C-alpha cells in the first residue's frame, strides 16, 4: 500500500451491525412481553408478540439457529395453550388430528451459529407445510371436502380452522425446537448462549428438551393421538429421570402423564404399562412424603444433589412443608384409588382393549345416560393431571372433585362422554343430520299449524 493511500474504513459495516443489534434488542423486548402475556394467560397476545420477534430475528439468524430453540419452544407452548382455551370454549376437542411426521435431525452445528442459510425446518416453512401437507388434515376432512366448500362462509368456520392451525403449527415449531436441542446435545460442545445472554450447560439443555417432549405429548393428547402422546411422554420421562431427585414432584407428574396416556394407547400390549407408571407416580409421592416429614422432624440429612436438580424442599418453611405434606398425601390417596380401579372389571376391560369406557377413570356407571355435560376421555386425562400436579383446586376444577374417581363435568364443555370409537372421529355428519332433523321438525310444525288454522 502506498504511503499516501488511506486504509479502508473498518467501520463501513457498522450501520448494518447496529441495525442487527437493534433488531435483536427489539426482538428480546417482544419476547419478554410475550412471556408476560403468557403468564397472564393472554395466549393470543403472547403468540402475536413472539411471532413478531421471530420475524425480526429472521434477518440475523438462520431459521434453525441454536439461539432460536427457546423462542420456538415458547411459541409452541403459546399456540398449544391458545388451542386448549379455545377448544374448551367451543365445548370440547377438535377430534383426532393426525400429526405430521417429526423432522429428521439435522447435522450437528457449532454452538451459537447465527448464519442464515435457507432452512427447511423453520417456523415459516413449518407453517407453510402445515397448510399444504395432507397429513395435517383432520379425520374426516377428505370425505367432507364438498361440504367444507359449501360451509366456508358459515359463522365460526374460520375460527375452528384457526384453532386447528394452532395445534398443527404448535407441533411443527415444538418439533423444530426438539431437533435443535438434540443437535446441540449431539455436538462436541453441548452448550447454548440464549438471546438474553444466558449460558446453558448440557444439563439445562437436557431439561429444556424434556419439557419440549412433554409439550409434544400434550399436543398428542389434544389431538387424541394417544400413541404419539405416549411416545413423547416416555421420551420426556427418560430424559428427566437422571436429572431429578427421587422425590421430585415433576418426576411423579411425568410418570402419571405417561401412565394415563398409555391407558388409551391403540395397541393393547402398550396399555399393560399404564398401571406400572401410575404405581411409579405413587411411589415417588411416598418418597416425597417421607422427605417432607423428615424435614418437619428436623431429621433430614444434608441434601446432596450429585448433579441433579436442587431439592425444592430445602428452602421451605415449616408451615409451607406442612401444606405440601397435606397436598402430597391427598394426591397419593387419589392415585392409589386409581390403582385400585385397574383391578376392577371396568379397569381390566379398558386395559384389555374393550371399547366401552363407561366406569373408566371413575366415570359413573350410568355415564351414558348422563352424557350431556360429561367429560371426554381427553378432558378427564387433562383434569387429572392438572388437579394432581398443578396444585390443589387448580383453576377450572370444581371443589371436592376427585380427578381420578369422580371427574365432574367441565363447566365450559357440553361435550358428551365418548367411547373409544367416537372419540377419534369428527362428528360432522351427525351434526348435519341433527340440523336436517331440526329443519324437518320445524317444517312439520309449521304445516300442522296451518292445518289447524
């Protein structure tokens, strides 16, 4: 370089870098706002904020960048919770929703990669796949295409389609988060720096992956795809077991979810494992009760986590320990009653694949006669899990209701108690027949009135 030549400006790209930094900062703010909305159960607003954040981040990060995994997980959870709320408001689930095939794991990438190659597993491409992939169509849609075209303008039709899209996109983005976390864990340096600057080690990433698998299990449960739900709950449990203490409440929850999902698995041999996992949930609660009692009696040894989670009982005051003890004793009693049901005629019928669900999950023997206002199988499973492990008298549950032995009607649902065959079908034809019958009755009444006049 000649002496009179000026060096190139090292800050030539500064405006672009500043723009990217501003975009990331704005996206972080949107994500924080989304999480606040989520905490307030304002799921539609949460979805809107995180979707805008992902759109802003797309200019700087690859669509499957490691840093986006926590954001995608939050996005998927928001979509799932929004679907659950809307589904309950409409009086029940959407029927059986065949879920898309899981994404194939991509090659391990360097941690912190923020390059922007075109990705096939991105939120945008995943959403596009949802709308074009026939595997996302709900049971019965293909045979009712003509009816759907005629009903495009029907009130509420768009809302129902949006709800279905929420569940399908939730699966896609959660599955993408799963692939990213697994890719990080398979890499030579399993660590992650989040968009907020947090450093996650291998254990934290494993814990996050377990929660993603749990949420995928919830998606399967919402879709009444008990095979998929069982597989995902099992994966979550396998990841969590070495990370959790033997008396962890979360461990009991994981066993219970898997046990209740297996109870309705389409393969009879899989149902045989339901009782063992519900029993494991009871065993974990027994250990927790013992641990709580030891702390109350001041006889508990110094806790050693050995790489596991911190003991959540360690910092509880004595009144808090007493409250926790009462809750755990109540939960264990309910689960033990559920275990006794497996030995009854109805319980054995369910595990052996007999389709009549009357009496199973504690539904009354005359449930068929009391179908109006009753619970679907999916609702009963959700209520059992919610009431047992999200705190006593969880929101939406009625006081004094035993979720295992006396599931009451959900206040927001008029859905009938379904047997195994009807729960996996959309009842579009039945609804049409009912409407046609109502119209026919109306015409007959009008004709009778004219005759009498």
